[in-house]
C-alpha cells in the first residue's frame, strides 16, 4: 500500500500542506515548492509491482513533453515535475484555483454565451491535443477546470486536466492487454464500452455529451450504472431533437443539433473531428 503523507512531510522538492482527497488511482495533495503552491499527486496505481510500471512513467513523460512543446500547452495546466519518492510515482503540476464544470453544471453557473465559449475552448483544446497525437481518453465535466477571470467574457478560463490515462496515437498504451482503458460512467465512448482502443474520435463523442449538457441542459444517455449506460449508448443513436424538446435554450442552440447527432454516431469513422466540431461551434 502506498504511503499517505501528512502536513509538513517532504516529498521530493515539495512540502505537503494538506491532503485534498483520495481516488482509486492515488492521493492528491496541496503542496509547496518554496512559497509556490502546487498540486501533487501520489500514484498507488500503477505501482512498481506491475510489469508495465516503468513503461507508464516513460509514456507519461512523452505525453507531457509533446503538450509542453505545442499550442496544446495553453489548454491545460503546467507540468512541473515527474519523480519517484519512496517507491511511489508522483506528478507535480500547476495549482489552479476555481471549480470544475461538473460543479458548474450542478450549480447552474455560466450564462448561455459563457457556456458556448467553454464548449469552444474544450473542442479547440481537444483538436490541439489530437494534433500532437494525444488522446485524453477520460474526458468528463470533472476533468474540465474553470479558473475565475473577471476580465474575460466567459468569466472563467477552461483547462482540460488529468491526463493520467491518456494514450498516444502512435504507440500502444503501456497497459494494453493488462487492464481496461479508463472511462467514466455517463462519459465513456462506444469504443470504451466495446472493449476497443479509444482514439481521437472517442474524445469527440464524450465532448459532444458535455457540449449537449452545457448548451441544452440534457444528457441523452445518463444512467445510474455503467452497465445501464453501456446498454443505452450501444442501443443506437438518440433523437436529440425529441429529447431536447423546446424552450429558450433549445431554440437558441438548435442549429447545433445535426452536428452533435453526427458526433454521437456509434461508428467513430463517421464522427466529425474535434476541429470540425469546433468550427461549427464557432459558426464557421
């Protein structure tokens, strides 16, 4: 079992301030490098005991090097350090204030125009990641961070975060054949659900679900369990016009429904790309 650190413990170059939470794959900390706050994650999965642990570390390093050297860097947080400490893998990244899109949806935050801007940033970011051969693989509202910024019309800067289980389009994932590709109930793509390798089109499917939630206030497949969600998605395309109904929000964005419907196609080869979806959302 990976050690859980406490306040004032030193982890590499970072001093732990407090524990932020714990998930199935690791423990999250607010820490400091000198006076600079950072978000620190200690991984319990993968552990050094799995055969693909070292390959996973190299895989993550490659992903972040590609992002840092490209326009994709402006759509996520800044990676600070990747290191091992007491036989545990850690990542230190830029600490971001604010909330995530999941919380914004629950609280009804964001004007219609602000939400449209968030969808444009989301799809532009995905296009930038896909350009450098990085597929997020576990997109969901909780992995879209909103940092308050009153100087811009959207009111928040949206960044795509948590690339723990991202994959590269030019090489198999280190865990391929050893574990499933990570996906989340209500946001996994058909490829996840069919046991296939997720690709750029998988990110686009999930993005369409998030865009539909942000603009229309609906999720066409929301279910309580992954099994129920799988059955709903793989049953075939839904009629977004029928689900959306009517009302000011729907009428405002109804012209996006044909593209969103195409983006939810079960066949990834028939979905628009992230850039094509972004073009539509920008009126191009």
